[in-house]
C-alpha cells in the first residue's frame, strides 16, 4: 500500500516519494536485497551491517525539556536534556529529508497485555530496519490494523546527520524522545537496536504512572505455570537462559509486571549470537531462518554460511526474530506472577559466587547497584569487558529515579513471596584475562535448581565479604566451583580482588544515600571478613 507522508507524520503535511505501509516480511526481505541493504545467508536470514556504529550510543540520547515531564525525569548523564527549539529544528530537518525518499512504515504495538499496550508507528528509510521492527514489536491482526491509531511515532533516518555546532548535539548521531509530541527521532546511526530501546525508555516512563513495574528482563514459564524472571544487561545471558527447551518463553528482554502478572513488551527476540552453536543454544540456532535479521554477522563470501565465531565487525553480533520462531513460546506473551527472580551479572573480577540466595534487602541493594560488566561491542568504544554499575540492570533506559523502580520491585517481592538469586555468568578462577567464563552447562544447572526448588535443600554458607548466602551443592556443578575463593589458584589474590570489588559497590551505592538503612547495610563489607588482608 502506498500513502502520502502526511499520514505518516501528523505534525506536518508534505510532498513525498513512495511510502510503503505494513509490508509483509517476505516483501521487505526482497526489497532490502534489491536495494543492496543486505544479503541472504544460507539459512534464509537477511544479513545487514551497520557500518560505523555496531552498538548503542547512550551519550547521544536526549529527552526534550517539556513542562509536563520536567519534575519527573532524573536528569543527568543518562537523561540528557535538549531544548524544545533544538528538537523542533531537527524534526523539521527530518521532514524535509523524508520528502523525496522512499519510506517504510510499520504499525504495531509495544505490550502484549491489551490493557497496557502502546500503539506505535515506526518510519524507516531502510527496508531492513522496517523488517527489524516488524519482527521485534507486536504485529497487529488485520482487524486491529484497521483501527490502529499510533500514540507514539519513531522516525529512524540513518542518513540524516546532526551538525553538533548548529544542533547542540554531541556528535552527528542523535536519539531524541519528546513525550509531549510523542515522537522518537533517530538519526546518524544504522544500529537497529536504538529503535527497540527507545520504545523501552518510553514505556519505562509511562507504565509506572499506571502502576505497572517495567523490567529489563527475560521471562519464561514452566508446565505448572511457574514464572521466572531473568534480569541483566546485554550479554549477561537473558536470552540464552530464558530459551529453555523445558520451559515456554514469554519474552527475552523487556516485560511489565502488573496486578494481573507479567507481559512481554515485544513480539520478538534480539539475541546476541557471537559464538553461537547449535549444541549450546539449539532454540536460538533454529530460530535463525527466513524472516530473521542478522546484524553484523560474518558470512562466507561463497556459501553465505554464517560464521558466528567471527567478531571482526563487532562482538555485538545479533539475530532479530519473532518470538514464535522459538518452539512453544507463549503467544501472546502474558503469564502469571513470578515465583523466582534471577539477577544476572557477568563479573569481570571473577570473585562473585556462581549463584547465591538474596534476602529482600539484598535484592533491593543489588537491583539498585546493577553490577555487571559491559561486554565488547554492546556500546560504542567498549572493546573488552569493563566492570560497571547500571541501576536496575538497565540505567540507560530509565527516565525516572532508580529508587522508583526499586520500590516497585520490593512491593512485588513482598506481595508474591518471590525468591531472588544472584547468578554470576561471568568469570571464575580469576578475573578477565586470567580466569575462564563460567561454563554454560553449569549455569543452566544452577538455574534449573533454582526453578525446581532443589537449590533450597542445600546448606548455605555466608560469604564474609559480600554477605551472600552460597549453597554447598548444586546437582551438575562441581562443589569447588560454587565457592569462588576455592576456584582461584591464589587465595590471597582473590581476597584482594574481592575487597576491591566490595569497595566499588560501596562507592557506587553512595549515590543512594537516601535508601532505607536496611538496604544500605545489605551490601558488601570491604573491611570485614577473615579471608586475608589487603
């Protein structure tokens, strides 16, 4: 279907080139290949590359200073302000830019629960970008499409670059959210993940106002209806661990928790696929087929076979596919209240235990801390793991104060008596460069024990530095692995690294000085314990 640009953007009537509305996946693949935007892999997936930017650009993200949001936004490094005048100037540039260009439009939803879903429209100048959003957001039925009225519009124009001197941006790249105009404006980057995460940021602002807890987590459900959540930053294992052949996938990255239960924000998955093998991750492997978008994955020039071990372009290689490409996925993505919550951290120091049980206060502390490691390629400039703290395991996407989300978590834990565990999917036996990454088979065994309740039968020992409760036995995991100090060849080196990380926790948590004392006291104690001296 062809339509005028005036219907794409209700803000201003314009003359336009062709606008392709809600094309099916096969047509978008055909057009992307014809336009030389990508090529077909031997699996049938469409491979595209994103050029200069192979990850998000968090320092180029802005929120417009508008009266209705000023008092609610946690302004700072995460939520950078931009004036209404500068936004309008860039928006007008975007309208002019689109006038003579072929455009692709997707109408759909964010939010599987009809009571909370957000109708969205995404406008692209790349056919493969439109395929990406079609596969990742929730696709309407034909009947829903007839009555679809977008409440938020995303305009993504990689070819439109900002002039920092004239436009007040940091670089040529910009991701701007206007809550009053209900527009997300993206330019100067080909990285498709900016569209997905911008809508996540929008929901993280809108849903708490409606009493819904928005979460950066994956979710699955067992045969008995038992729901589990997996919180974590990109690369910590949310997608891998939630794609469990013995459980049904609800979603792999973003969810809401309402009075009725959890619901997926999306209709697709965005899996990291560096090092992907059929043996380790069969569900993700089998999901990569016609209709899937592969980002920055190396292809054999002759056979077009994907080389998932090749990180030449980036370590942040990705596969975007509809959630129904995973066998037995929950459609639509809704379920009951979670009984188990796992916080995933990729500890680059290699000193946190593989799994530990948390009290409610510890859960609040670690949720606010959000300790993990930024993994290579996820953000611009990150080439090897870097220890970092990201509040609520998703600071780049939180418009409100982190405490607002933490308070919602605490209430949900109390209401539903959820058990919370800290799961280290990072390094063991030493830090990055010395130790090794935790074997996936061990991590899966620990997750299984947490979900089936057998973990609660173990004897738990209190770690003197981190104050965590560590089990003495998990089926399928060597006992020596469970105690991180025992896994190190040099116990004194472990003590030094552990206390160094504990101090980092304390330094980071200083910004939450207004947190209740019980939560502040639930963190690591760098100066306590008997495991050696600095």
